[in-house]
């Protein structure tokens, strides 16, 4: 065994009780496989290791998607107690139903939970080949096919944004379906409001994952940050800006022409670039703060509970 394996073998986290399985659509993995994966994650966090010995498909700011056999498993960074978890599951299920009612295909998704003093929740989806991810499909497509795929995204966003329903429409959240359509794979943040405009998801669960220095500010501006996901123009501007990160800038002029048939005032290339630059700066500062917080906690022998992405070239 290498040094990392020795360190993991010497860690004895709290035993994992029986897994409590909760399904949204039926996608799930074997109990023992998920328990073994979670044990390895907890052991790595306990030792301050950034290596899990697992196949990582992708990172969010503080979440991670692992590959386990024929499944993609997104480990949620939010901390739940039992009532909060039940509420979260219920709202996510309602959100999936609302998206589908609005004409958005959603990839088959299940939720499974390792039940301990704290609850570790995973969203489970069938593993899809990387060439079905929309950014890769667009990179390989000719102009005609790229525009066809983008129009499917725009149509989905226009149908799924309004006073009570929102969506994160970034390209990385879509995959090609077998019939040439698109399905959304990111439903972990349910943008759902009631008729009075109240969020059905408790965004406090998200705010608590921010570095403590920033939580007060994030709470103050939280509603305005979330509002853009309920507005077609805000979602589409975010999508266009993020195309810089996806290295798809050659498609932006044609995509902006398509978008501007649906929104007002028109979005310009300069606005999309400016939006992305500001977003990238914000991300860089937040990640610096997260890494600083992690360094301090580990310095004082505390377990930093979140999985941070490696440095991102934006």
C-alpha cells in the first residue's frame, strides 16, 4: 500500500448504519457500493487528503460527481438533519415534475442517503458517455447542428422560467438524449417558488456552505442572485457568458442572434464577456476564501467538510 492507503487504513470513522434509500426516478446503486464510496470519502476528508482513489467525473464549487460502475453519483455538500432531508427530497421531486410539465426532459435521477449522525446524500444518475455532454457535442458539431442543439436549450429555458419556476441552463447541465433531443442533468438546486413568490427550497442550506466571512453578505444578496434563474434573460446571459469557460467562444455570435429573438433588451457580446469576467473573479475570490478556511481548519486539526475543485483555468 502507498502512504495514502496506509493513512486511510488507520482512520476509523464512525460506522455507517444501514443505508436509507429514497428514490426520485429509480436510478440507484447497490447499498454496499455506496457505503464503501462514502467511507472512502469520509476517510480522505478526515486525513486532509485531496485524493479519494475514486473516479471523479466533475466538480462543482464544493460538490463532486463520482463514477461508480454504470452510475454518476453527485455527493451533495449541504448538511441535512432528517426533517431537512425529507423536505429537500420532496422539493426536488416537485421540481422535476414541474420541469417535465414545462417540456424539459430530465435525466432519470434517484436519491440515496448514508444515514449517520450527519446525513450524506447522493443524487444518482445513469452514467453517460462524455461525448453526449452538450459542451463536447457542440465542440464537435458543424454550425447547423450546433444551432439546432442550442435552439433546444433556448426553448427549454423559455418554457422553464417564470414567477414560480427557474432553471440553471448552462451548457454543462445538458446531455444528448438517444433520439437527438436534450435532457437536463442538474436538478440538485430546485428553483421552485409558490404563488406568493416564496422559495420552496431552503437556500440557507447553501448559504451555510460559504466561508463564514462571506455568509452575511451572501444572505443579504441571496434573493437577487437566485432571481436571475427565474428570468429568461438572466439564464441565457449566464449561459452565454459561461461559454468562455467551455472554450466555445466561436459559437457566441450566432447564439446571441438566436437568443435576441427571445429577450429584451438584446444581449451583446460585450455584455456576455463582462458578465463572465465578473463571474470568474467572484469564483476565484470564493475559492481562495474556501481554501484559506480549509487551511485554517486543518491547521487546528479540524476536519474541513467540503470537497474543493482543483484550480480551474477560466
